């Protein structure tokens, strides 16, 4: 059976689906036509076939003005598709486009962009994209099938680890004509792969030097997106200017987006300096991650007068969760009993009350606040079937939903959790020697380093340091700048760090990148803990193979249980809102997308710009 999706020109870009539902081979007599306009991972697209805009935009947003974006860190490259260097991530979307574009009000649905049609079968054993003949790169050259094949091969062979992993699953790629590309996915057993390929960044074959692609560069890429790079101050700022000849400006998927004539990305190497710059109006908005600052840091005159507006946005995605991450590549954290013990010793109740004004909740697992979370839920029949081969390594209380994170009395001296932790540490080969915990055989003291980069991270690390001292453990806390932190994190050169994984309602191939065994020793992935777990790998494979939504949910919950049972991290807290502060010269739509705030939907109020030179 097959599904043929085609976009037609008209008042809006429309996609019709001719679906043939066959029990055996193809049969023209059994083919049935139905209207559609997008491809969804599960279920059907939310928007009607004749949509003219997305519901989370202001279709009448005025064009013009400038947005200055303050970013913590630095950069030495404009190429975000390789491991080397610290790249400007906004190159994707703003400068370099993909074949299809996300609908940000849905779990995982893609709408036509560079590709005006997509064809796949029920097994998703192949996918064919037909390009919009109007699509052009910023140098005026047409986007062709040759560019798509070039981009696929280049990123498969020389791109970031996740891109190599995804695109290597393609068995064969060909161009039947100059505007058509077909990918054979036989044997991949990955129902998400057609969508992953739809999000592939498309580079110009004429403009890329393959020999130097993996080297950092400050040369602007030639993209097909709405902006071009017009100025670069190495390590300090990048200016994007809207392309007046942008080919896709009238597409329904783009209506109400990309409203600023200019976007300047200003970089700050230190968090406090970045905040002080915002208070002075040197950039337009900031996403606040520190509850202490959000609670009492916005008392400066512009915030009191209303010139600075604070928005609390509640997205519909799994709640972003912060964790202390064990690097299990380090021998000291290789034993799961050690990781369990240290989890018991973290006093969340004390930290939440004293540092975070009780603003946070705490959930074990990686999909908090969503239907995908296994925490507090008993495993269903499908989960038990999936996890049966790994029953020995999944705790019974994790399976039946009764496992709970430890709750202390909030005094910082909870004896119950201390006794339980010391018992686990003793079983793992450690014993107290006076006030120092030592390895029973080597007599080496139990010590490690917690690497931090922000004030909040340092406060949490110091609080944890005090908790651990009660068990004879005294880790060091090392504060480094954001650049060094990122470099060490990507190279896995740390004992413990604080990290956050943002999840969608449609987790897929990126889960291999987060915690798959193949990613454990591959620098540049997000498997910071170094997980090598057959159960985790098997559950990721299961969620990629799921066809029905119920099976998909069971597979993700089974993955969540395998990760919880592995004690790879210490859950710190869950964030239920996005905290956005913006100067009132910037406006945003009243509606909020499922994924939360989207700067590409904002616009300038048209008032005179009051920015000072940085």
C-alpha cells in the first residue's frame, strides 16, 4: 500500500493525499482519495487543507525594525552541522531551510516548505520529495534535487553524530528528475525517518567546499531561508538581514513569521554581565532560567515602569527537567548502588524551600508532566511485554509505579535517607573511616568534581556538597565560563554536571542521540551520562517502530522506566513554565504555540529603537 501527498498552488499551499489501503499488492480499483496537507508522525494533521496561516501567529504583524537577541556564550563558526567549534545555532531556519517545516502546535507534523510534495508507503519503506520549482537559494540559484542529494551525502559522511546516524539509515538515494528525490528506507525499521529526512537542512552544492566542510568557518552559508548573514564580529555578534527576494515569503506556513528586517545576535560570556546588559536595554528579550532572579531580580526601574514586560508561558510539552548527571565512564560512578546512594542524599525539600521559593516540583524520569511519563503509573501489558527480556534490571517498584524519589524532612540532616545511603555505599565497597568515606580495598577517599557554570548551578552544587559531607563524601565544586563548560561537556571531560533535556510529545531518533549505547563514546552527542543499556536501546527501537499511538505511548513509558531504573542522573526539579522578559518595543502574538515561545512570530512596535551600541 502507499500514500501519495501532493501540494497544489492556489490561495494557500495545499496537499492532497491519494491513499490506497490494500491488503496485498497495489490495486487501482481499491484506491481512495482523501484531502490532507501534511505528514504526521501519528494521527492526522491539525490544520485543514486550505489553511492560510498557523494559529499561533499574527498574520497582520508589521514588517520592519530590529530584534537584538542576547545569547550566553560565544561562537567561532557559522556551521552548526559539524562537531568542531561553537556554532551559531540560528543558522538553521533563519538562513538554511529544510524540505518540510514543523507545525508548532502539534506533536510532530510537518508541512511543505522547500518540498511541495512527499510520497511514502504504509510501511514507510521509502519517501519521495518533489521540490517547489520556485525555491531559490539567496544567490538566486534554484534549489534542485542535486542539492538535496548532495546535502544528504555530505551530512551523512561529515555532519554531526546525530545527522550521520539518521542519514546512514537510507539504503539508496536517487533523483528521477531535477526536482524529485527518492530515498529508499528498506530495512531501517524506522517510521520516523521520512519526517527526519523532511527536516534535513538543504545546502547549495555549488557553494559548499566539501574538503573544508568539517572546519570551523565564519563565512556565511548560502541558504534558502528568509535571512542572510550580513555582518560578523568574531565571538561577539552576528547580524542577519531579511532577504527581500526570499522565495517563500508568501507560503501559508510562513505567514506572520520573520517580521524583523534585522536580527542581531549578541553574545555575552558571563551570565551576570548578560543580565546587566538586558537591564540597560542592550538587547530585547531574555529567557530566564534562574528562579531567584525571576522572583526578585526584576526590580530595576524599567521593569517597575512597564518598559520591561514579564511573561510566564506554559507550553504543552513534557516539562523540561534539570538533573545532576553522573558520568558513568568514570569508575567512581560505574556502580549503580553508588548512584542510588547519592540520589538518596540530595535534599530537594531543603533546596526548593531555601533557594527556589517552592516554585519547583520534582519527578523522576524524562517526560514529566505528560502522558508519556511512567513515573507514578503501573506498567501496562505492552510495557511489560517490551521489558520482559530485561526484567532482572528493572526494579519492581519502577514497574508497578510505586517508586518515588526520596522525600526528606527538609532539615538537611535527615537520618533515614543517610542510613539507607550508607548501606548502599557499604554494599558497593565503601566504608566510613572516621568522617571520611573510603574505598574498602584501596583506602582512597570518595571524591569527585561537580562542574558548574551559572550561579544557580553553583548554589545547587554547594548544597549537595553539604549533603554529601554527612556521608563522608566531599566533592569539589568547580565554576567555569559557559564556553569551557560546553567544551568539557561535549568531550565528556567531567565527573558530574547539571544538565537539562527538552523533550517533545513525539520523541524519536534523537533518543538514540541522548542515551543510546552507540552514542556513549562518540563526542558531541547528548549521552552525557555514558549510558550503555540494552533495555534503553530496545525501547528506543520499539517507539520508532510503533504505528498506533497507544503502542507509541507504551514504548516511551517503557523507555522512561529503563532510564529511571538505571539511576543515571539525580532529578533536581521540573520547570512547568517558560519565563520570558522583553522590552515593550517588542510585541508577541496573544496565542502561544504548543512548543511555547517563538521569537520568529514576534514583531517590532515601530517605535524608535533605543538600543545602545554594545
